[in-house]
């Protein structure tokens, strides 16, 4: 361990994307538009699921949680980023940085496990339809939700919370948010143990759920190929949205986290994070609303009701 003297940090300076005012202004407009679409899309999904009794099923219950997680994750990052794009000094206090850091970890961890639970829900619905009401009864859904949040906290937030590492100068990071792969570069001591911890957490939280999702969809595909062609398309349609979200989320997450020590990650990690943490939460409600007949029907009904109001 390095025992040389270090100056502990009181604030962190986020370098962001550019120092050019025109570039930052353009990014501000684009990211503001993305954030507005994210908020409107996810709030609309949550609202439709809550007010529509037809959508009071486990699948939409977990979709409602997914929209809430995306909304929280995006709102933790984007408002601060928008402010920094219009500011000449992009400093953030260590306390505010820590809050952002832990919220992002919690939301990302929750989404990892939530997508696995949603895959299990589709597996039961398609592969064991006669037992669906028993295996996915509301008491089970609530229990899974509690386990989801507790598991996310214990796997993602608890390890760095109980074993914090001191941060030292220089206090600049080549990023737009307090993400773990950026903050780890500011540690006072050698990075090997910290990077090893990241790889272990990534294995447990990303790779294992992803393998579980692949296994469930292998079973789903085997079952779907055995049923009548008329029911086959309906079964596939209920999985298309989830598969798309899984590919977007896990694809970018694995590229970002399993390449933690590579030069590519250092130079381009913030651009992958931009898609992973900001663009994906915008795309999720669009994907689910465009590919889901029931959601589109409920949206049309609510549009007609609102139109008929005096």
C-alpha cells in the first residue's frame, strides 16, 4: 500500500464532454429533449398501468417498477449534467457526488435484477401457463419486489458503503457524472483491489442475471416452437419488448464494466455511459408502448376519454 501523503478531496471537477460553448449548447438542447421524452414516457407508462385495471397483472406491475427505476436514474444524472453544460466551473461537492454515486449504483443494480425477474415472469406465462396464477400470485410479486430492492442494495451499494476508499488529488475526472469507473481513478492507493471488487460485482450482478435470462428464453423458445402458429406470434410479441430492452441494457453495461481497466474504457467510457444511463431510459417506454398492443389500446382509450371531456 502506498503510504505517501495525499490531499483528500472536498470536491470533484467533472470535465464533461467539451469546453466549446457551441458544442455544449447543442448538447444541452439534445439532452434536454431526451430528458423530457424520458420523463413524459415513463410517467405515462406508470400512469396508464395504475389507472387501467386491465393492466393490473404481474407483467405490467414489473414494467411499472422498471419505468420508476429509469425515471430515478435519469433524474439523478441529467439535471446536473444540463447545469454543467451551461457552467464554466463543473465542480460537485464530495457529498453530492457520493449521493449521485450510490443512487446510480442502486438503480442500475435494481434494473439488472428486475430484467431477470421479468424474464422469469414471461417464462412462467409461456412455459407453465396453467400454474401462472399460483406461481406469480400477488404475494409472490410483492416478495420478489422486496427481494429486488434489498438484493440490489446489498450487492451494489453495501460493499462500497462499508468499505469507502479515500479520494485524493488531482480532483478532475474525465466524465459527466460520479460513476464508479470514473471515481475509482481518484483513489489514493493502488487500484488492483478496487478493480477486482468491480469485476466480482459485475460478475454477480450482470453476468449471472444475464445467463439466467438466456436460460429462460431458451426454454421459452423451445416451448413456443411446439405450439400452434396462431398462438406462436402472440407469445413472441409478449417477449419482443423485453428482449430488446435486455440487449440494450446488458450489452452496453457489459461493454462498459467488463472493460474497466482497458484504455478504451478510460477514453470512451463516458460515451457508453451516456447511452447506457440516459438514452436507454428514454427508449424503454417507447419500446414497450410501440411493441405492446395492450398498452397501445389503453393509451388510445385514455386519449379518447380526455378528448371527450368538456
